[in-house]
């Protein structure tokens, strides 16, 4: 009876090892797929960045032809964007402060 139960345990371990091996293979396939997708995405981003640079240069040249200071417009837009981001961050931190104050009030009320 000792050999039979040992054989059964070994078979169980073998089955679990095989299942784990299959899972590892599936993970490897998923990782390879993700790496390929990442490479494709990287190439797409590089291509889009290059196109964006070309379009910016073209727009700046067109603005210059029209007597418009494109760099000044871009600088103003960057300032406006930074101000909006700062306001959003201030709003988020005040929300956190409001939540903390509300929790403190709830704790003292109890």
C-alpha cells in the first residue's frame, strides 16, 4: 500500500507540474505578443512624432508668411495650459483637504 500511495502522490505532482508548465508557456506567448505590440506602438509613436514635427514647422512657416508670430502664440498656449493644470491640481488638493476635514468632523461627532 505504501508504493501505491507514493505513486499516486507522484502522479499528482506530475499533473500539477504539467499544468504549471502549460501556464508558463501561455505566459511566455503573451509576453512575446505584448513585446511585439509594444514595438509596433513605439514605431507608431515615432512616426506620429515625426509627422507632428513636420506639421509644426509647416504651420510656423505659414504663420511667418502671414506676418504672424507663431512662436509667441505657442508660448501663450503653453502658459494657458500650465495655468489650467495648476488650477486642476489646486482643485484636486482642495478636494482632498475637504475630504480630510469632513472625516475629522465625522470622527469628533462620534
